[in-house]
C-alpha cells in the first residue's frame, strides 16, 4: 500500500533520486530547458518551481536553502540574478513540459521541460 507516499520512485534509492533531481534542476537553470523522460520531468517540475520561488524571495535564508540543493555557484548566481527577477510578477507556473514522443533505444516517453520566457 502506498499510503501517504508522495512522488515517483523512478526505480532509484532516495539518495540517488535526490541527487538526480538536484543535478537535473541545475541543468534546467543553466540551459533553460532539458530533454528527459516524462516521469522525470513531472517530478522535476515542483522541485524546480520551489527553487525559483526561493530565488524570487532572494534573502539570505532562501540563498542557503538553494545552496543545499544546487552546488554549482554559477548556476546559483544565475538563478538569483536572472531567473528569480524574471518571474517576480508571476504567481507560480514557471515551467512548461512538452511531450516529444518515444525514445528510439527503449521506447520510453520523452519530454522537454523548459522555463517560460517570462
């Protein structure tokens, strides 16, 4: 029974899943969009949007909370200097998921998750 267990397992341990989401979020902020499986994109969306909301706040505590997740200093700076202010007037919904079809190698559903322009 899955009582009170949120999120997808993605066939990984919790530490692997956490590290994967941290790395995917960093790539999303660095490149403005990434191609991945649909399940991973759907898991990444609330994770990344929470980090953008922290970047909108921009105070010291928010910076430290983001530093726990995103280890790359350049990506952190970009998040707080460019991405956070870009969405300052928007009350959520900073990302878009576009389904791309099936992957050739294993037939997995792929999707592109990207940041909205404004």
